[in-house]
């Protein structure tokens, strides 16, 4: 039987040892956290699912300005993780899987808010990363992010569906200005709300090198840290992953102080083929 791991705990740390199948060369180390931050409740949800063939990292951020943000996040997460376990692995069409399951997660969130006025409908942002056969694939909606870290650098990251990200991409503002921009938390698309499927960004196949790190997080983490701090985290030979992402989460919360958000991270290090 494949090893299954699925968690969405609040203010908890969890980590599993290296998982290595005797039949397939998936070898990863992984961990996840979800911290309350300066909020009165935690509307983030996180899951890590690992099988003989594939691994899935998911972070959902329930939008606090809308009713039932936590329910939106939990509903969307369950749809995606259930779809992962029901699919034959390794997935034949990883990009199709991401597109379809994120769309289904959106539909499920819309359904729970069908009788709610538009301004109060449940909503969530999401980031989903699939690892299999020496590569990763990802999809996201909103401003939950995925980073690919390699040798102390951010090799790639997702681009937020936000006005501030647009200004940054167009060179109107700098990275430093983006950190404190008054519209920093304004998200242009998300799961839930409108009936139509939101804009989603789906990557192509990204080949992994041994010891590459995939870090999936809510904005509560990245908004309190610099790119340099993230790039230099989770290095080989450092502390265990669960200690490292706990340190990052606590640092982000300390930087943002009373205005800090729920802070959630799922991380995996691809060790390489056996």
C-alpha cells in the first residue's frame, strides 16, 4: 500500500522522514506548518500527499474578508487531494490534472456559497505542486506562491494574480515598494465567488536536480520575508525541514507584528533517483 499523508492542522508542525519506494525512484524529504499569526483564527489549510509514484503539496488561503474562508479553503483542498488519490500514478497528464482539479475545487467553493450574497461568498487562493518522475508541475490562483529553490537561489516562482504583481512586472514599482504597497493584499482572482472558472497559472514540466526544494506557501510567509531570506532557506546540511520552515514562519510573523496573517508552508526536497 502506498504511504498516504494528509494534514491541515492549525498552529502545528509536522514532518515525515525521507520516503523511498522500493519499486519507484521517488525520494523526497518533506514537512508542513500552519501558524495563526496575528489573526483570531486560522483560515489557511495545507496538505502533503505522498505515494510510491508521486507527491502533491497544496496550500489554500481562505480569504479573511469573506464569510467562511476556512470552509472554502478546506473544501477546495479536499477536492484536490481526493482527486490525487483517485488518479492512477504517476499521473499520465499532470498539467491536465492540475487544470481540471483546480477548476473542480473552484466549482465546489462556488457551490457552498450559492445562496450567499456576492460580497460575502466564500473564497480562497490556492497553490498546488506535483512532483513525479524527476520533475515538478504547478498551478496556482491568487497570491499563494510556489518557489523552486536551488543552490541558494530562487530559480523560479509563481507570479501572483494581483495588481501589485502587475506593477512589479511592468517595472512601475520596485520589490521594496511592493512589500509595503497599500494594495499588497488585493487579489484579482481566486477560487469561489463568480461562477466562471478563474484565471489560473499552470507551469510546464520543470526538471529537478538533486536537492532542489519546492516551497509552497500562503502570503503570510512571503510577505514577511525577503527573496534572499527565502532563497537561502532549506539548504542541504542545515537543520531539518520542519525546524527550518518553523523558523521562517515565526520570522515572517515577527516582522509583520500585529498585522501578520496566517502563515502556512508545505515544503519538499527532491533527493534524486535511487
